[in-house]
């Protein structure tokens, strides 16, 4: 499954696809959730929730044929 298919599946409510999307972004989320070099679990959870919201709200640009 390519990224576009995974994104579409997640947007359609596929929980496995959502988990896979979060797994893709986990290194970034973990890095951003560190405070003084220590992972802040509450911040990490918030970032995961916001990432899922962004995935669900994302509208891909229409591809126009020329």
C-alpha cells in the first residue's frame, strides 16, 4: 500500500491505517515531545491526537490534466 492509499484508508476510518500513519510519524513526534531530553508522554499523546486530526482533515490538491 503506498502513502496515498494509506492516507485514504486512514481518512475513511481504517484504524490499522491510522496506526500505520502514526508509526510513520513516530520519530518526529517523539523528537518534538522531548523536554530537556526526556520524552513527555502527555505531550506525545497530544501530538499524536493532533496528527490524527490533521490526517483526517487533510484535503489533497486536485490533480488537473493538461
